[in-house]
């Protein structure tokens, strides 16, 4: 069974981002870029399925310019067998990405698509669900545990009320939550091997998907600064401030 893992290049999770002075977006000049953390979790789970003998091949796919190939090589160094980049310079919306992924799925015919629940830049949490709908495949979102048994998979999901376990028939789309696994670090030998692994490029026009955005970001602003904390002298003073100033009681 092939496993397809969509991945995305984002600002590194440990970098303090800066908003551009004109409010048009986040400044990415000279900023470290990395594989989206949720994508790493999805890839790690795919690798574990391969190591268990459940998956025969793990394929990465990403949408973007040649700049993203650096992080795709990082995914190959984690153990993926090959990668596919859909070439475009457009900043695509989740629906367009889902349509492009549908095209790749139809070409590759995987038995399972594992994707992160969201990217840490847009935080949309939409692509996996949209891909499932476009393919007509069952989906399991926010997976914290995954077990594949033949033509079915058992997924434990994190929901507001706790944990929910469902059975999903393959092929399916699964999105990962934080507690599914701990991604591995690429070893030096695997980093060297990754440089020789296949990385195919598809023109976005070949997918038949219109990459034009239907929404426009009008402004990006940093969160407001928090007010400085104060020390109170007694419990009575604390209650008074919570009641009359903070209005929380």
C-alpha cells in the first residue's frame, strides 16, 4: 500500500515572527523555514506504517516554488521514498491545494493519505477535509492513535469531550494531532541519501486547477501587548480588583 503525505514549508516554529510594516503579511526575509510540525507527525506515522510492513512506499507531495525543495529533502531524509512538487508561485488557498492533491492522488493511487491537521502559518484546518470530500473517501481527523488492519483502520480521535475511536475503511484521508507520535531526527547517512532520492516536478497547469485566490488578506497585525501585572497586598484586594476592574467575578 502506498501512503501519500502532503507537506508544507513554513516559518520555523521556534522563530519569533515579525509583521511587515505595511501590514501585508509576515516578514520571511532571512527567516529560517522548516517542515510544518504537523506534517512531520504525519510523515513519522507513515514511516512507522512502512517499518511495520503495512505500507510499501511513502510519497511526499508539496505545492509551491523550488524553494520548498529544501524542506522536502528533509522529509526524504526522515525516510520517505520519493517526492512530488507541484510547481507554482501563487499563494494558494486550501481548496485549490485540495484539488491539486486530488489530482496527485488519482495519479499515484495511494491506499492512505496522512496529512497534518493544519499548517502553523494559516491555521486553516481545511485541506484534509476538503480532499476527503473531493475524493469521496472517508476521513478521520485529529488522530492521536492509528492502527491499520487489512482494508480498515482504527483511529482514536481527540475531541472536545475526550477521545473517540472510529473504524474507517481504506482508502481514507487521516489528519494528525500533536499526540500521535514524536517525529524522528534525520541521521547524517539518511540526509546524504535524501539528496539522490527522486523529486519529480509537475506544473500546476497540468493539474487543471485554477490557482487564482478568491479571498484577499487585507491586513495582518501582531497581537496587542499584554498589560503589565501588578502585585496585590491581600486576598481582599485581589477579589476587589477581579470584581471591579477585571469584571471576571
